[in-house]
């Protein structure tokens, strides 16, 4: 791992046209690029996201000035994220990766087969075990086609405000990507918090109903929910 001084030295060399310095900086910062790319998982193929992230990193590298008074990584993060978001917005559509579409189709066929045999609809964990993937991948694939709608619906909110609006406010069509980024933020929540958001906003349950299901008071659910929403809001605004 490069020290701060080594990073500054290589940036200066790269800005002066040294290709070896540029490649060293890129290779040493792959973990940083990957960490940002994860936020956009499912929007594009992984290789495409890494390419966009690398482009953003190179722009940060060539535009950085030590006089900014910040560490290079602090400067690079919004540049990398911005490059990916700019591409998705300018392209005019959110692209769902092929694996998610394929998995969603397989899930639908599997569930339909179960129902035709008179069996109960399998749980997310059962589907994950059947298809050999993580539970969050099942949720993501199942929500691929209706996620925007879910964010627009009022869900279980007591005052009828959609989840997306509670977190990011009024948005224009070009800002829908920010709402979609909420999906990844929700999937990263601890299981208990994820369940509360799922029950409240995707299963239309009130705070009282969630409290009964989880064995706590309505006041506790309200307090926990507010903390979760604040956490999500901060993640989206990063």
C-alpha cells in the first residue's frame, strides 16, 4: 500500500506523462475503485463499472493538486462515483445486468411451478439455497422490474409519504438513479434493520404491526426506523 508521500510523488510523475507511474497508481488503488463500484452493483456489468470507475480515477489523478489540502483518496472518491453516475444518467436508462434478469426469470418459473403443485411460495432463504446465491441477490433480482414502483408507493408510512421521497425528496426523472442507489444501501443494512424497512415499505405494514411481529413496542419501532432512515439518507448523500 502506498504512503501519502509516495502517492503524491507518483501523481506528479503521472501528470508529467509517466505511464508507469499512472499504472502503478491505478493498480494500487483497485480496492478503492471496487469499493465504489459495489454501490452500483446490478446497474451495469461489473467490467463496465470497473472501466468507468478507472476513468473517474484517472481524471482524479490528473486533476489533483496537493494544495487542495485533502488526501488524494478523499478527492478521488466523488470523482469515481461521479463518472459512473454521469454515464448512467447521460445514457438515459438504468441498465440491469443480464445475470439479474436471468435469475429473476428463473425465480418466477420456479415459484410458479411450486404454486401449480399446491405448495407454499418459497422464502428468500429457500430460493437462495436452491439457486446457490446470496439472499440479497434473490431480493435484488426479484425487485429488478418493480423497484421504482415500490419507491413511489406509500408503503406502510403512517403519513402516506413514499420511502424514496422521505429519503431524497422531490426528484426529477434524471435523479432516479439516486433512488435506485437506495436499493444497495438497504441490502447493506443489518438483518434486523433490513426486515423493519422491508415490512414497513414493501409489505405495507404499520409500525404497530411490525412491533407485534418483532416483539417490541411501537415506540421502539418508530425510534429504530427513524435511525435507519437517517442512516440511509446519509449514505445516499455521500
